[in-house]
C-alpha cells in the first residue's frame, strides 16, 4: 500500500519527529485569553445572548429556510433555538469562521485568513474537537488552534486512517485539556457541557505526550512556553499516596541529593527516623523517580490547594520545578 502520509512522515525521520514538528509549529491561544472568552460565553448563555454556530444544510427544515443567506438573516433578527440545543439562542456565522477571526483580532490584535492583509499568514483556523455546529464549541477558544497550511489537512482526517493522524489529534486534544481544562471551567455554569465529559477530560488510555514546546499566538507575535507536564487522574492518585507516605517535606529536602546520585541512607542522620521508616520513604522516593513522576510530583506539590507546607518548603518546590523543567 502506498500512503502519502507515510511519505510526509518520512521527511521528518519518523513519526515521533513528525508529531513534534506538527505540535511545535501549531499556534495555541494563551490560557488567559481562553478564560476571558469562556466568561463571555457563560454570560451570553445566562442572558440568552446570541452564540454563533457554523451553517449546515440540516438547518433548512428545522428553521424553515431555503439557504444560508436566509439562515443568517433569520438568526440575526429573532431568537432562534435548534431542537438539538434548546437552551442556546444561536446565530449562523457569516462564513464559517468569521466570529473566530473576530475574536482573534479583538483579543490578540492579529488577523488571519484575510489574504495579504493577514498578520498571520499560511495558517488555518482548526477546531480541535470539531463540533463547529454546536454553540459551546464553535467560538470557544479552547477548541481553536492555528495550524500551518501544509499540515492542516491532517486535522480533517479520521484518526483511524493513520497512526500519525491519531497521535497528532490526540496530542493536541490532550494539550488543550491540560492548558485550558474546558470541562472543569464550564460545568459549574453550563450544565449542557456534561454530555461531553467523556472527551473533554483527559483520556488515561491515550499515550502520555512528551513535554513539547507550546507556541502561543500573542499580540506581540509568538511566545514560546514549555508546557506543564500533564498529570492524569491515575498519576494524581499515585502521587497523593506516595507523597502522603513519604512526606512532601522529606521528598523536597532530599530531591536534589537523590537526583545527584547521593546515598540517602548515608546522608540522613540516624535518629531522625526509625530504620524501617527511613527505608520505606527512600524506597517510595526512588519509585517516583523510576516511574518518571519526579517533575510531576513537584507540580503536584506546587499546585496543591490548602497545602500545609511552610513557606520555605513551597519556595524550594518552585525552585526545584524551575530547574527541572
């Protein structure tokens, strides 16, 4: 079998390199901008304001219209709810991405898909989860990435069509969940998001992504940030158990020494712990490193709510995390 995607992947020396190139050339929206748009969508939902969606011929029968122009006019001038989404007052987007271009211009002062007048050229607005005909997905910026034109056609492919497609799309979704937490941020305000919980929360069965460089589109251009490692639910439970047994302070105080290859049994003075307690703590600390959870453990500690650690220990955790990333 001859597959053009195989040829494309081979140009990058293999699938892992290809996926890295794809992810690191994609532009994400900064989390603070996404949150601002989220708040606006929540306000529109609560007030009955208009939420845009992409036009579909399936709207003809339910709206009693003949074409897209009629759909745009109708939904602009009167309250319109589709039977599938009765809680949302919708309007048909002018051209299928007008509102998203407007949001990018309004919030980031960048223009895209406007030909020679674009400040961001040869990039395509892509919906990560698709569902552009749903009011919660079409103009939510957690569902939007900008993909280089030469890569974007993969975003329209079925994940089952090729392993690289599955990995690219799954990784981008995983990154968006990690960066934006769309389900958690909307569920207190919009109950209808509950039906999408299954794919707006992390998929523990999907291979964990490496720590990619994430490029964000900003008003000043492109800002490169290394993405925080994503902690799955299973990893969170494991870290809670391990750090609870070890003690977060013990873990932090001995992190650098163990990472540098020092023997903790020689380093920690006798009398601080019983022999069995010390061996158990060291064993669990080694397990965290062995399972490549050490950096995630630092993130877990830094981001823990209601932490009982003293200020100096929290500062140490932040310093270790800054160096470890």
